[in-house]
């Protein structure tokens, strides 16, 4: 720690030699403030929280433990069945969405085909008109 302080003061003194007296004073004050901040940070880093451990006088009996285990297993079973039902519903939704998507694709394909037919009919009519006009 003494080496660190000596280096800091030496650095402050060396940098301060290049500036006037008021600048040197400000630089020295800045170095001192930085050192105090570093020391406070180191002290706060070493402070740890106190942890309290309490020993329970009445441990859980084996029968109570078994009862809690059965309750926990029942709750887990209920959760699993709920998740299974949710998966089944989601599978139904996905199947319905897939069917709707396929129906929409067929409809779009038919609409696109009909549009092309109409464009072809218009092109044929325009070609006839151009032929009638002599172009």
C-alpha cells in the first residue's frame, strides 16, 4: 500500500511540475481524492454480509415427509396431465391452422389461374383490335 501511495504522489508531483502552482494544487487534490475513493472501495469490498443459520429443534417426521412426498407427487401428476391436455389442444390448433393454410393456398392458386385467364382473354381482345385497326 505504501508503494502504491508513493507512486501516486510521485506521479502527481511529476505531472504538477509541468503546470503552474494553482494547477499543481488542483492536481494534488485530485490525486488525494482518487486515493481516498480507492481506499473506501477496497474497504467496502472486504465487508461481507452476516449469515445466520438456525437449527430447527423439531425435524420433520418420516410420516410427515412421506405425506408431503405424496402431495408433491400428486401435484406433479396434475401438472403433467395439464401439460398433456395443453399439448393436445395445441396439436388440434396446429392441425386446424394447417388445414386453413392449405385451403387458402388452393384458393390463391385458383384466383391466380383465373387472373391469368382474364389477362390472356384481354391480350387476345387487344390483339384483335390491333389487327382490326391495321397495326
